[in-house]
């Protein structure tokens, strides 16, 4: 194995490791967002909350709807991740050698 092939393999491993870390970080953040939303729903429907705090909880639920929309868009819409482009570039460069 030549030195350039070893560098390419190291770069591919680095990109794959970054992809995994990014996935788990985004997944964990999504779990936190949905968890907070469910806690707010629980407070609104199943707990005795004073009128003042009930208004605040309603406002927070309204803002979380926008956050949930963005989270769902991230997971279910096509997107161009830099890691995907970088791995495609490495794969095309690696096969043309």
C-alpha cells in the first residue's frame, strides 16, 4: 500500500467517524427536544398549574411546534451534508488512482 493510499484510507476513516459522531449528537439533541415537548404537554394536561403558568406553558408549546417542525425537516428532508460530499470526493479520487 502506497503512502497516498494510506492517507486516503485515514481520511475515509476520519470522515466516517465524524459522520457517526454527528449522527449521535443530532439524535441526542432531537431526543431532548421531543422530551421537553412531552414534558410541557404533561404539565399542560395532567398537572394542576396556576393560571399564570398555564399561559406560559401554552406559549412554550406554541414555540416548540416550530422547533419540532425544524427537527422533523432535518430528519425527513433531503439535505447536503458536508461529510457526504467529502466522502464522495474521497471515493471518486480513490477509484481513479
